[in-house]
C-alpha cells in the first residue's frame, strides 16, 4: 500500500487539493488530497454514497467544490474544461442514430477535420470490433456492444483524461471481463490518464496502476494501494495470481473496517 496521497512525478495531470463539498446540512467530501500522473490509470472504490462519482463531476467541471481546488495541468478547473472525456454507466447513445453516427459525434466535438473523419471512423470501429455493425442502431445491439460504441465515441473525442463512472457496472460478468480487456488494450496503445470509478474490487485491481479506497460519507481517502502486477494483464488468468488476491484482500479489508468514532 502506498502511503503517499499523490501520484509520483513532478507535475500531476489532475490534482484535488483540500477538496470539500457541502450540500445544505450535509458534507459529501471532506479534505480530499489526490493526484493523477500523466498516463496513469487510477481506480476509485468504496461504499455507495462515499463520493466516488462526485469526484469525477468535480474533475469534469460539472460541480464546484465548497472548499479547496481542482487543478488540470496546473490550472484551476472552472466549468467543463477541454480535453476531459466522461463515460457514464449508461451508454447515453442517440437511439435514432446508427453506430457510425453515434461515434462520429465524438469526432465532431473533438474537432477532427471533415476530410479526416471517414478514415478515423473506420479505425475506431475496427479498434472496438464494430466494423460489421456500423449501420445498426443501439436497439439492435447487446449491452456490451453499446458500451463499445460509447467507448469508441469517447476515443473519437480524443480527450487527455478519461473519466469513467462504472461504465461496465450494468453488464454481465463475462461481458464485463471482455470490456475490461478491451479497455486495457486501448489504454496500452494510447496511455492517456484514466480515473475509473467502480464497486468491483477485482475489476479495479485488474485495470489500475493504483486503487484509491474511499471512506463512507463524508467521503475521504482512506488508503491508496499500488498495483505492482506486470502488464499486459489478462483479466481471466489474473484471478489465479496470488499477488492479485493479496491486493484485493487488502483493499476489501480497508473498505469493511470500522470507522473510528467521531466526537
């Protein structure tokens, strides 16, 4: 387990400094100090209501903190910044548009020149294995395939940071493993910074360089665990690895341990 709250390296890509967030009569986050290195894959786990998704909304500029500040490339985040992509648990695809047009939205928003879009679109559809389904609408696709479309759209936008809020949480176990393998493959090719929120400890350890454990509300960073497993990682075979099980057990113990009493 890493005792340091920040990512290694001289200049973090994303930093939460002394973050608190209050709603009337309720403190949601309390003193969050956390940073993300350029190219790092960071996973956040913790009980429901601990503020995991709230951190993503702060990073994306959809929320403003009550105290502290969020920095992106050393600059305070105020409103949605360019270069930040958000992928939700629900695929949020346009139901009237086919796969091709849903992905193309990301190219348009990302500023890809019109003449370059057909080649880039073909590349992205091949990357996520959807070339043969380019003309299908979301209702004609399985849940896993719709998530592939959403991932392709995010890649089309080409953000510097990927914020992923339980993107595979609604999928069955087999599809989740497949999508996790796909995400690792794509991340290894591009090495962009990722913050991945999940309730699934094994998923977090499989994917991440570090796993942050959040304490119950008001949300705080309870511990950070460095995942010292070699890459590339195969989600299926990794589950038989003794070190993998050891890290998962340590994270689980930090999630379920009793909070000290507060005066």
